[in-house]
C-alpha cells in the first residue's frame, strides 16, 4: 500500500545528498539543529524503519555507527530501504489498521504511523534541499565549551525529560533504562543545549534519568548529581497497561488532579512534590545554570500550570527526550522543544 511512498522518500533522500563531498556531508546547519547533513539523512529515513519493524513484530535492527563518508551513507540508506520493503511486503489490510505503540506515540495505526514518518522524512529532505540551494556550506563558529562560571547574565533553568527508554512489562517503569537509540538521542540533545551554556546537571534517581544526565554531562563536560523527589509520579505496584487502557487512565489523571486515579499520588501531590524538589535544587546551587533531568508526567504537570496549556495534549506531544527553558526569577519561557 505505501511501498511507492517509501520508495519516493528513499529516492528523495538519496538525491539530496548525491554529489556532496564528505566535508559537505559533515556540515552542521543551524536550520537542522546543528546536526551533520549525513546524520540528518539517516534521521529522515530511520523512523520509517522503526514503524515497519514494530508493525511486523520484528526486533528493531541495531543502530549502525554514524556514516563518515558518502559511500557509508549510501550503503546504510540502501540497507534500510531493503529492510523496510521486506517488512511492508505481505501486510494485510487488517495489519494496516492495527494499533501499535511507538516511542513517540503510544497509540496509532500502522497506516497513520507510516504516513507520519514518511512526512517527517520529507520535511528533513526539504531542509537539506534548502541548504544545498543556499550553497557555500559555511562553517559555523564553534561554540565555546560550557564552563562553570561562564553562564550568560540571566539565570536559566533547563528542564529535560529523559531520553528513550526500553519498555519492559515485567519490570517496574522506575527501573527502565535507556535504549541504544535513547543514548544517541542524548548526544543530539547535548548539542541543542550547549548554546545555553549550562553549568551543572541535577537528575532524578531513576536509571533512565541518570543515564540521560550522565551522557549529557560527558558531552557537555559538566558535573552532575542526583536529587530526591524529582522522580516520576508514584505508580509502583501498578500492572502494565495496554495502550488503550493507559491512554484512558492518564487522561483521567490529568482531568482530576485532586483525585487518586492510580498509583500512590494524585496529580496535585506529584506536582507539589516536584515543585518543592526543584526549588530545593535551585537553592542549593544558586549560582548555577541548571539542567534538571526528570520525567514526562511531573514535567507536564509543572509546565502546564506555568504555560497555561492543557496537560494531556502537552504530555502527548512530549517526546523522549524533550526540554523546556525558563528564565529566572520571572519564570519566563524561553523555549519549548517537545521533540529533539
């Protein structure tokens, strides 16, 4: 059904990078989040492969090292194209309508997910076409390494949702760890946050948050530590819910903040606990430009109140990782990046 569209995306990605030198493929453009063009080309196509694998119940293929040359890039694109075509072949009409769970969307049909991911890829192709048309491939000035005490005049707080975690129904969510894809996304996130010149990182004690903080700290050369009460909404002991039941439960959770819908905390209690922990972290390091790594539900509860948005819609749009930047003490929102 969608094989021609997949082939079209593949051809467009190949076409936009054909003829570029290895040096040009290494160019990192501000318009595409300072990612090298060779990385953008892979990122334009990989979500289609992820959807195709999930749709057919296959394990995700291992993430290959970032290509360093045009030859390596073309080889990886060709491999992904073959893998996607193999997955799409043989899907029945019922398969196309089946609901699946993805890292960025917990409930979506196979057909809608593939259309969405192909569209995502074409947006990236359009960005690369614009850069090629502009020409010149100027080298952007290198950002200075973030160092303690060199933060801008106004204090900033960067709230980060942890990166992509490995879902294990047999294990409590508070014990989940990052996937390889999640670790790689942390490195991309670090490049996004570097211009803000953060000087320290504080993390929730949960493993997926700690791993996110550790990689950010390594990439940005910053100190990091954990702090109590930055963890996710208390839901230990809850059974693993399928996508439909989970959507219904979390909707009621946000709609009735003073009622104990599930877990051990109401939405109001979780937000108040997180707010207090955040204020403590800020008070303990008053001179720092902090990155605070936490979790989707508590960040949504906190941010929705400040931004005046509906929490459920905000939560649904929040990817792993995501981040928000606030200017203190006015709590003015500088940036909301629900996807990285």
